[in-house]
C-alpha cells in the first residue's frame, strides 16, 4: 500500500471561539465538525493534516453544546501549516460558514507552543471551568420561576436521574450551580410571556446540563414549562473569584500571544460580546 | 399575497424529533427568493428522507436552473420521518419547504423526482400533509400542479390518479418550458382554470397529463388501448433529451448540507446515457444516446464546485464512467491538479477491465483509497450472455489480479439474482467466481488477507427494457437461491472466511416489480397501503410485504388481475403495455428482438464503437451520439 508524503508540520495553532445561533442550534457536534472542515477548505486556510492512510485535518474541539442548545461560546483549535493573520482567518472562516455558525474570536496559541506537533489538548480545556447559561422558559411567569430558583438555591443537594451512555445515573445538580438568577429585564422585553434564567454551572463529571437543572427545578418546585426551553450558552471559562462570573479563556493566549495585527484588536474590541461585562453581570452573582 | 413562514410554529417542536437539523434548511448555496416578485413558484420534492434526497443531482440541478431565472422561484421539500409527521399532524403544520419554510400548497407547481417507485407512498404523505387532495381530480385552481419526473416517471401509470402530469427524460429544458407555459397562463389571468393549464401543457407534446387519456381493458384484464380523450392531445408523449451538456454545467453551486447525508461529495456528471446495452438496465435504455461532457467543462465544474462547497471528494458520475472517451486524461488531470490537497476522487460506476486499475491508481494518488467495485451482474457465462453484460470470467480475474497486485486488498463484486432464464447453478456460479477471485489475489500477492465482498440485488423487470416482457422471479425462488449461495460460501473452509456476502430478501423486489410495471389499477393498492400506514417503503425497517399483499388482494378483488399477474407473469409481444404511449425513443420491435436474443443468449455490441443496431432512439428523437475525444487537455489551474 503506497504511503502519501509526510504531512506538512504545524507552524501555527489558532484558538477559535464560535457561536451557534438561531436555527443552527439544531446542528449536532458532528454536523458542526463537517461544516468547519468544509469552511476551512473554502476559505483556503492552510490547515495541517494528520499523516497516515486517511489524513484528517487538525481541528480539535473543546467540548460541545448539545444538539438544540444555542451557544455564544464554543471553542476549537486549528493547526496551520503557514502563519496566518488571526483577524483574517476570523473573517474568512466566518464568511465561509453558513450564517448562524459564526466565528467570534481567533487567537494564536501563545508563542512557546508554536511548532509543537502535538497539541496539548488538556491544557485549554482545563480553563473551561464553568459555563454561563441562559434558559428561556416560554409560558412560565417570572414569579413562578423566581420561587423555583429560590427553592433550588436553598436546597443542600438535589439528586436527579438521567440516562447516560453508561446507563441510568443519579447525581447531585445543586453543587455545580454557583449562581442562578432570574433576568426579569430581558423577560419583560421578550416577544412572548416567559421567564429567563441565567446561571453559572461548574463543569463536572458527570456533566450537569441545563436540562438536568430543569429536572431539578421541577423536583424542588414543580416547575414544568409547557414548551421546550430555549437554552443558550453565553460563556465558558475560568471562574472569577471576585465576581463569580467567568473570565475569557482566551485571555492567557492574548497576553503572551504572537502579534496578531491591529485588525484583530479592533475586531475584538467591537464585536466580541464580553460575557463578564456590565450588561450581563446583573444576572449573575455569587 | 405574502406567504408566511411556518418556521416560528415549527421551531419549538424541533427538540422533540430525531435529527431536527434536516428540517431547518440553511444549507450553503441554498436560496430564498422574494415570494411576491416571483411569477412562477416551484416546490421541488425528493420523496425520501432529507439525508437521501438532498444530494440528489436532479433536484439540485433544477433548483439552480429555476432560481437563476428572473421571476421564477424554487424551493425544496423532502419526506418527513414518521416522528415528524406525527408532530406536524398534532400541531396542524403543513408540508413545508426547507428553504423558506413555506407551505407546499402555496406553490404553483410541485415537481417530484422519482428515482424509485418505492417513493410513491411518500408522495401521498406529502400531499396529505400539504393539504393538497391526493387524488388529482379533486384538486381546484388553488392547488399546485403536481408533476412527476425522474426515471420512475417513464411509467407513471400507477400514480396516474395522484399526479397531474409527468415528464420523461432530462429536466433542464422542459422545466423551463413548463415555467413559461405557466407564466403566460397566469399573466392572462388563468383562463379556463386548472384544466386549461394542463391542456396547454399536454398540447405541447412534452408533458404527459394522464387525465387526458382513457385506458380500456380486455375481459382478461390486459389493456385494450390507451387513447387521448380530447382533441389537441398527442397520442404519444416523447422523452426530453439535452444534447449539449456543456451548455448545462449544473450544479454550479452545489448544496452543502449541515446534516449528514448519503453522499458527502461534489458530483459531476461526465456523460449521460449508456449504449452498453445491458438488458436489465432501465437507466441505460431510457437515457440514450450517449452525450459526453467535454474534458474542459468537467475540469471547470470540478474546480468551481469544490471552491463553492468545500467538499473533499469529487465523484465523476455516469452510468459507466470509465467509458468516457477521455477518462484517462480526466483522471490524470484531476489527480495532478489536486495532488497534495487531500481531495479524493471517485468513479462510482466502473466496468470490469484492467484499465480501471490504472484509473483507480490515479485516483488514489492523494492518499485516500476507497474500495474497488466491479459488477459482473451474472454469476455464469451463460447468464451474462442473457443480460448482455459482456465480461468473461477471465476478464474479471485479470482485472482483480491487477488490483491486488497494485495494493488493493479488497474488491466488491455486484450481482443480481432472479434474472430471466436463471437457474440455481447460475447463482451458485457466483460462489465459484468469488473463490477464484480470492485464489487469484492470494497467488498474485502471496498474502492471506485478500478479501472480496459479494453484493447481490434482486432483479426487477423494468419498462422500456428488453426484459419488460419477462416474468419476474418469485421471491421464494430468489430467497432459496440466495440461501444456497450462502451455504456454498460459508461451508468453504479455504475461502469462506475471505468472502463477505450481502443481500436482501426477495419480497421488496416483488413490490418494486408491481409498481414498475403496473397500470392505473395499481393506484388503488398504493392508496390502500398508504392509508394502512405505509411509509418509506425503500427502508427495510418501514417496509411491510404483508401490508402490500393485503392491500393488493383487497384493491384488486373485483379485477381479473392480481399481484402475480403484474409480477411473475410473462407478457407476449402483442400485449399493450401500460407505458406503450410513452416514448423513450426505443423501437418496440428492436426491444422485442433484443428480448428474443436474450433468451437465445446472443450478445449485442456497444454502438459507440460498432455500427448502429437500430434501437431507434437517434432517428426518433432527432439525437445522435456525442462522444469525444476532443483532444484537449485538462490544464492545471493557476494557484490563487
């Protein structure tokens, strides 16, 4: 069996924050991974490939929001065979993806790692200590939701059951939730009567997912939304001791990263939603 | 009048269905045109699940051609899975398009592409969900015109009650011609309503409108005649043939789905038609003559298609791709162009000869190497003479030996079971052939890990082929022969473990046979099956043979015919066949002669390289074979 030529080495690694919005929240992780591979090719980004019989592009994902869950903060890492301006990659990749899969931020992995053929997958994932979620419950009044949240937060532990790949598992959902509040302002300006919850949930094993928390809310307060909740991950990152909110997990790369060009700074400053900024912090408190 | 999107009502329900992404649209290169600016609006349907329907070339080509025109809008719709159907019925959501989620009933035309007859029940589901009466006669001026196309439309009689019209052959030009007729009729204010529009379409000669033809039957159940029932309607309806494929280089912007689909590649048709003359092959008969796309157009289409889609694989489609007169240059040119880019090339339909290995070697230069498939179709030399598959066992052994010598470890061999005149030993010969293949591979390489997979399909006699008169083999016989073949392979100590066997049981083929050669009376069976819950008959997990036999018994209780009459009965030369008024260009006498030659085990050469044998297509249709070589080369593209 003939072997192909040795693959070109990775010379630059980029961390990418992307969003899945609107109807594209119904994409599965596999759907996204195919879409990204194709977008990378369409955009002409010099992605590195693994060697071997069936070469695969070097794109790795840090977790993934479930099918049906929207997200403003998903992360992937891509290995390139040539150095590229991250701002340009952000624009090109975003243009090549279908609307709704949007590239929010691209940051080069800090200088010390450039040239490493082996991505150290663990390192970045470890920064993603928790997620901030927004859960919109249509047809639920803010008062009912507030009561349920209060009961939930007051409880010492709340055991729920979920069918996982390893069978039916029973675990506590309360401990993972470091903050949970009602966003009354957002609910009032919504197009239909609803309650909007915002919460910070630590990543743990087994993972506590928004639907587990809804199960918990039903258990402690009989909160039963009449239609499926609209769940959005707003942010992922390290838990901040000061505010209880989340820090940007890409900041450590930015601080020591390669020069990424003025465009990148501008684009970031203008477009990147800041999960911990003043606009959203009111709903998240420790 | 604006037509509202049903998406806001659909969206909250999506979390409760399997693979919701298939219902949301938003594919790369999909289009949403302004509703009110369009004068003619097409809904294009592929009557199977999204994952099967989305890659369909026919739908993608028409979608693009129609949307390119000013004042014309085309959107797509696919069959929804039963879980979604239940949700839609519960919440009153109509059949919708995935592009702008508009209700199908709001369109002027619903064009349905039938690659297989097993999609007929899915048509009824879609019509019913759309709020369009399943019976064409019950529709009013407010309902879309339902037009069937695709290969199965060469005998649309079983669905004659459900469709308003059917179109035979290549869709590019006729879809635009139909659009013009509708545009004019609408501009005039729709004079005469639906009936007048259908009459205008029928009078053009290129559109079959079943309601304008009466079928009468003989006391024994055979058809007496099919005749127009009003003036201005032609006696025969001809198929459409696009003569210059270079003028129709579609798809230019292939649809790239988010959902996983059955073909994840960019496909380019490198030619249409086939004159190899395999007697079982309906596609080869009804798509004549051969029309090649030029090497330069192929090269440009591949380049543009890959850029527009980001696909990693290119498929060179046709009925026998290695037969393109410049396939060697195409293969080498593309392999050169995409070397080092991790782009793989595939040639889905190939013939059995050593040249294929050369091609396959070119195609796998990029590193990826898919399996090699050959289709001897018949296990014995005699069987292959009957079906006019001119491959000797020695040819095959030479070819696979070359393949194994070139590094392939596995080949796939495709056969059919239940062919006309077939005996048990013809099927058992497949086992001998497979063993010889393994032996040749082991000798050529000195290795033990040589494998071959034998894949077997049930033969179904199809309209417009020499086997249209043949008795279909009953499913008990097919199953018995396949069991015997399985025993012969499994019991072999030396080779058994190196040979894989894939086959399906014979019952679905009987239903496909009923639908393929059925007449208008079969419509009652289809409706009864659908009413009994029949959906997705092409999927084994949804197919129920019993449902079909029960429905057939009930629906045909007052008729002198039954399921067996439609399937396992041989027809004689003078019998009027349900599709005799539909003209694929093939001369009926030639087809009959070819059927007699089949029984006599006489082969017919390919007319591309030997003199014309008068199948009738070219003179009838005013067409001719269009093959190269053009002598041009596929130039490497400049790097951008």
